[in-house]
C-alpha cells in the first residue's frame, strides 16, 4: 500500500539535514488501507535543532514539551507533531503519560522500542520514499496481528493505559493479539489502577464505538468483542467494577435469557452508539438491590445514582453523566404497558431531551431479555408521534404566551413560573388549550 505524503511534508523533509520520518498511526493506517489521520514525525534532531533549521522558512516550530523533544510544526494549513528519537522511563505507579526520564538518541531502533506495538513502530523515510521497519511491524500488519514493541512486561509496565489501547486497536482493526502480549496484558491489568481517570475515559469512549472506527474494514461487532476482551483481561473489574460485579447474578427466566452481566453486555451489543454507555450500565443497580432486599425492584433509581458516581469518577462531562443517569433512571418506565395516555404524555414532556434515546435503550433492553419487540415502547412512541403531529407543546417555550402576557395579565412575579408550568400541563393534556386565546384566557382567570 502506497504512503501518501503531502506536498508540504516533502518540502519539509528537503529542509532537514537528517532523515525525517513519518511514524505511527499514519503509516499503520496507510498499510492497513484505512483512512489516515494526524501525522506524527520523528528524526534524530532535537526539537530545538529542528527550530533552528527551519528558522526563516515557511515552517514554524511550536514547542510542546522540549524536555521530551516534542513540538508541532505548521505551515499554511499543514500541521504535524514532531518528536526527536528518544528512550523513555516512566515512574512506576504514577499513571503519568509523560516520561520521567528521557535520553535523546540517533538510533531509530531505540526509538521504536519505546513505542507500544510493533505495528505503530513502522517508519517512512520521506526523502528516500521507503519504509524502515526496525521491529517487524509490517509483518504484523500483513498477518493481521498485534504484538508489543518490546518485552510485553516492559511495554505495559511503562504505561498501563496500553492495555486499553491493545484492546481497542485489536478490535477496531480486526487483529489477533500475539499470545505473549495477551498474557502480559492480563498479568498486568492492575496497572490500570495507576492511570489518570481522564486517560481511561478517553480510551473507553473509543472502545465503546470500536465498530464505527474504520468502516472500510467492516469490523462488525468490534464493540462487543472489545468488552469481552476487557473482561478476559480483568480490566473490566477495574474500570467498570459495578458492571463486572454482576457476573453470574441470576435473573428470573420468565423475563430473561441471561444473567444480569450477560444481559447488560447483550443490551450494549444491540444498542446504537449514542446510548451504549447507558446500555452498559443500565442494570448495575440490580446487585445492591438484590443484596439489600432480596429482589431487584427499584434498581433503575439505584443504578442511576451508581452510574452517576462511576462516570464522575471517570471524569466524564456533566452533560454525559446526567444524560446517562437520566436514561438509566427511566429505562423501566411502563414495562407492563398499563400507563394511561395522559401519564405517558406528561412523561414524554418531562423527559423530552431524552425520549428518543429512551426508545433506543428500551428496544435494546427488551431484545436482550427475551429477544422480543417491546410493545410497551411502541405504544409510548406512538403517543410521542401523535404529540408531534397534534401541536402538543413540549416546554413552556412552545406556549403561545410569554413574559409580556404574564405581566399584562397581572400575574405576580413569584407566581409566573408556576403559572406557566400549570398552563403547559393543561396544553399537553387538552387540545383546547393549545391556542393563544385559550392560553391568554387561562392567565387572566388565574390572576382572578
């Protein structure tokens, strides 16, 4: 597979007194035949030396961390990260991403050995237009294999996050993990305890949608394969312990084909990406409920609180935390299909921002329970579609009255919020209250 080199990059290589290489993901992706992304560059020159070489040219060198030899090189829309050849040392147990000690080198093999996997340690000499492969990464790519760049114990011991990267890249690229690499990852999975929560969360997010990363490879099911692999390695117990704790938690066969853990993975497997986090965690309240009261009633509310705590610990944005917890809290709504339409209408309005994701989650949940289509969800969705057609307001902003109307009607300031909430409820339930005149009349009568 040919490595495409942008014109600006060829121009940059001509300015360098030493060979300039593309390395890492760009080369790997090119060889795998998938869409390439950011460009990483490397050479024996330190970042300071590169800046001196490129002074008074069209290229600018912006320091990132000169202690470890990294910078960003830019020119007229072109951008690439640059790193000097080096050997790294990491402080054990720190969870740090930046090495504690760095030794610059002019040896490409030494630089290759500091990387995570052989397939990510393939270099392309830009000027010579040839691949340099110190560790056999090309063979790994050709054989659809992933293996550690150095002794696996050293690779994962240096940075435990590489265990998650191993899982993600193996699954999203459809690769087989070399046996010694797999064994070492399992033996060292506890190193994930040392990793900063933000870094874990970033990898987890990509793992959850591994099947969407490279459509060209058609890695269908890569997301569930990733979760299975996390479980096999013991990583799931560390990053999502509430989920892992449900292994072998029996459920009533009348409603479920699987235990609580397998059901959660099946729900995740059947979910679209936008609700997968909620799908994975939607039943984590079952175990504490079972232990406390001998049944799983109320696990939706308990699980929502547990999910909120776990996602906060993983440093997820507040919007993601609340959206996920909200979906978990509502996922059991009206499973028996007994709610009156009026109740359903108010439920939909209350949860307007989540309702379409709620449908997705309930459908996956039911399909993962007994493999059936959820008639109760279809009923709620039918009410929702009718509300969209009949002009039902979904919030006070959809009403035909505003602040000026409240003032003119003489509604005291402290009562205006309650008045609008009451008017919204009436308009949701009563078609006669959906016009401006009826709403103005309500305000005038309420004042009196």
